[in-house]
């Protein structure tokens, strides 16, 4: 995709909308706003394009039924609000699409679903099948079960990862502001930034936090992070307001266009590089550092000097050198309590002393990503 005008003919687009764009000042879902968004999405679908919608709003939708006036701070109450609100949110989308005979499919994800190989392949298959059946997938973080340790943290980042998961042509981030500006949009003289061709274009931009409504978790910073995550791996992004969604999806000159700057790579490696909360560390000797950094090799038990943390097999861990500098992240192949007996020993020796199954690498090169220095 060469530029924003190509959005008008994009084959597949991931659209993310925030809570503040779907709720009214009095609280609860604003079905007029939601209906306008669905109309914009249906225009894409009507011309033969495919849309995956990443929608916040479950917690916000659950506030009023629970008698809450603001987003709760504690995780348990957030999960309760999400449990009540998620059904209301999906039902609202279903009502909005009913006049055109389109179906809505709910897809709830946790971080594990894009990190663990079996999980993300299942998520990928489900989304592909829904799109093939001309269903509108409505994706959200599974707030009812996600813990602090396995949360995406915000749906902007989730949307960028979903864009990779479904091999989208573009990511569209909808907010309550019309574009990225070089300063606070309310400040006189603040100007729209129409194009970000490289990270250098953001050097003079002042970035604010979450909105004043108190129903979302994101802000401009999280949207810039999501745009960077997408563009650094080959997917361009558009940032604009929900009110301008139809114009943006039609390729008009609205919002801020973030040009793709890198090549695509596996989604779970993107998660490891940009968003994973690691569960422990593996301290490498000098030989293992060179093997991982310079040769792209798998990490063998013989090259590990020590470990920390309570990780389980399949968890993300930091790979650090002798000074504690993080050089890579990867998915470890063994539980933390199994690893100490393996340190410094060859795979052949481990197979003889510990039995079959212990002659594997600690972190396979396909499950490892280097961290920039």
C-alpha cells in the first residue's frame, strides 16, 4: 500500500475504536455513534473489502448497570464490569448490522493467544474463517480473565498485533481527536501532522495522555506506540477520529498517515519485541551471547550461567549478558524448577543423566527476538 488513497481499495483493514468514541457524556454506549461507525465499516464491506474491528467499550458499557460512574481502578471490578458490558457491546453491534443482514462474531483474546504458537494459530484460523463467512469479527481483550501479568495493556497495541495476525493491508486507529497534532489540539496554533514517514517526524510532537472522560486506558502515546509497532513491520496506519472514519476509510486526506517503514515478521515475535511482560531471566555466558546475537542460534543449556523468576514452559523470558543487559527475549522451553539442573551441560549429557526430553534447546531460535542495543 503506497499511501492513504489506497485505503479506498484495501483488501483487508483492521479498525480500532476506543471507549471514548462509543460512550455518551452521561455514561453507557451511545448507539448513534456506534451506528455511524458500523455504517462506515459496512461501506468497506459493501465494496468487497474485509474488516476486523477491535473495539473497546466493554468496561465502559458495564459501568451504568453496576451503578458505577467512572472506570474502576481495581482489576476485579474492571473484570466484573467487562463481564456485564461485553454482551451489551456485542449486542449493540449486532443490532446496528441487522438491517443489512450481516452477522457479528465476538473474539476475546489474551496475550497468550498471540504468544503461544498453538493459541495464535487457533486465533488466526478463527478470524480467517469469520472473514470468509462474511462475518464482522469484533475483537476485544478478554478483560474478564486477563491478569496484570498477561494483559495487552490497551487495545491500540492489541489492534496492531491483530493487524499482523490477519495479514491486514492497513491499521486504522479511531479516537476522539481528528489527527496527531504538533501540540495539544485545544491549543491555539496547534497544527495537524498529515504524514509521519519515519520516527524522526515525531521529534517535535508533544504527546498527551488518556482523555478526560475516564473510560479509556489509552491516549495519544499508546496510539503512537501501536502505529510504530505496525509500521515497523510493514503495515501502514491511519490515525483519525471516529467521526471521520468513513472519510478515512475512503482514502480522503484526513487524520495522520503513518507510512510503513519495515518488513513483516511473525506476530508472536512482534509481541515478544514490543509488548511482552517477561516472567524471568536467563543469564548467558560470553559464548552464548555471541551465538545468539551474531549467528542467530538457539540457546542451549550449556550457555546459561544462572536464572531468575518463576516462569513456566512457554513463558517469555529475558536473555541477558553477564552485566545484566537484555540482548534478546524468547519463549523458554522448560519450567523454572527444571532449569538449574541443566545449566552448563550439553544436550547429550542431559539426555543421559535426566532422560529423554531434556536434550532440547532452552529457547529455540524461532521463538527468540533480539532487542535493539
